[in-house]
C-alpha cells in the first residue's frame, strides 16, 4: 500500500469530557464522536494499576489484563472485566511466576475450548530471558476454576489473538538490541494448537528456528526497539500485525496449514509515533492505540483509509478521559474502549490515576461498502 502523508490523515480535535466532536476533511463526514470520557466517569481503584490487553468475552463482557507494573505489583496482577453497563469488576487473580513471584499480563483471548489465555511478559519484571510465556485460565460455566502455565521460553510475550483451534501470540523481543543504537530489533509471532497445550509440562519455545514461529518482523527505529505487538484477524481470515517501533501495519495471508503465503507492508503511519495493541471490528475497522503519541487511530482494512480519531499532548487531562500511554483499544457496539497502561503513573500529576478511556461513536461510515 502506498505510503500516506500526514495531510491525508484526518486529525480530530483534542476531545474533552462530554465534548462533541465532528471529524471532517473538505466537508466529508467520517466519524461523529459524541464524547470521550473515563470508564464509568471515574478513575479505576488503586488495585487496577496499568490496564492493558482487552478481549470481548462470549458473555458480552470486555476482559482486561491488569498488569500492576506502574504500582510495582503492590497489588496482585489479575484479570478484570467490564460489564455491558460499563462497570469494572475483578474476575481472576493470576498465579505468580515460579521464578520472579510476579506476574505481568498483557495480551489475552478466549479460545475455542472456552478457556481464557493470557500472555505473561516477564520483561517488565526481570532481565532474564526466556521466562515469559502463556497462562491458561480454565473456565467452567463462565467462571474461572483454576489455571495452568502452558507455554514458556518467550522473552516478551505480548499481544494475542485466536482463530479456529489456534492461538497466535506476539513475541516482541526475539532479539533484544534495545540498548544498541545501530542494530535493528527482531520480533515475531508464534502459533500454537490447543491440543499441544494440554501436556503435563509447559511447552517451551526456542526463538529463531522454532517450528511454532510463523513470521518475523524487523524494527529499524534506533530509539524504540519494540517490535511485534498488536495482532488480530479480519473478516477474510487475514492476519494483521503491528510493528510498534516503526508504526507499521503488516498484512499476512495464511494457507490452511497456517503457513504464511503472502505478506504486505499495508501502511507505515505518519503522524503516529507507535502502533500498540489493536482489535478489528465486524466492519474491518482496525482500532489501534498509539502508546507513544497518546492517540487512537482507525484504519480501514479493506480500503486503506486511516484517521487519527483522537490525540492529546502530555501532561494529559486524565480526569477528563485524555490518553496517557494508550496501549490497546477495542470496540463494543458504539463504543471504543482504550486502556492506558501508563508505566509511570505514580509520577503523573493527578495522583497516579489509572484509567480506561471510552469514546462513544454516533456514526461510523462503512467506507468499504457500496
């Protein structure tokens, strides 16, 4: 896809609590944003530091990983969920890592077996490599009944998605050259079948050459050595992967066996500083968080059109729902939910508030439909 200049992006005004906003370019309406505010119109309780990954459950709740990194794990890492009425509640406290005694959840997804799978990114906790992995929360009748660590060997387990009987997980750090200003950074995506995660011991991945590694990405940004992060499938079965540091969005076509048969650099975004977690809605709109730029981006997967829906500078007006390290976004009906992981929350003005931003959309044009 041809690279787009900043002038082609539709940049919305910075939104405030309860403010109405009308996004347009030369009079053409694109997204009518009713308001931007905090979830339930308030900050999260102190026990909810660093919300990150989100997934829509079969019960209509949005499940959220509560990492706790900003609070230095004063409270246990856990999974919370947001009700259809936008109330947040605890769902499950995650097990401690056997080595570090801390858990660092990021991506999560419900698989075909009905269980919830969660990535545990120990890179936030320890400099030791190969100790991150995947935790399965066993679900019965909609309730958690236990857990099991099913994969280990990751350096930086991150975004997650599912399709059929397979789980796809971003490995943000196959190589870790973040301190080297002249070296590129390699990342990738692993693919696991549900059947092979039922052994007595965790499956161990080994990086380059591992048969589960279906693709690799190279991040060239010398200052931001963070690679594969968000990922999801569109309605046509294409896998989309974001390259965080280079603000790139890649599109992959897979065969029946899960092998990559075609890959395309769909877009390298300008006016966007990073491409963090995202989800694709039923209309193939990709709703992506810009962690470094404090923004929400919409990309139309079929047409390639893209918009900066909302963006704000720092220090953010956190109490008004502005972004502070927006890390993932997901759509439920006419609302977009954006988690603010805010790794430095205690140092922020406003008392280290931890928040989830909600943007209500009155109308989204289905630009790919005739």
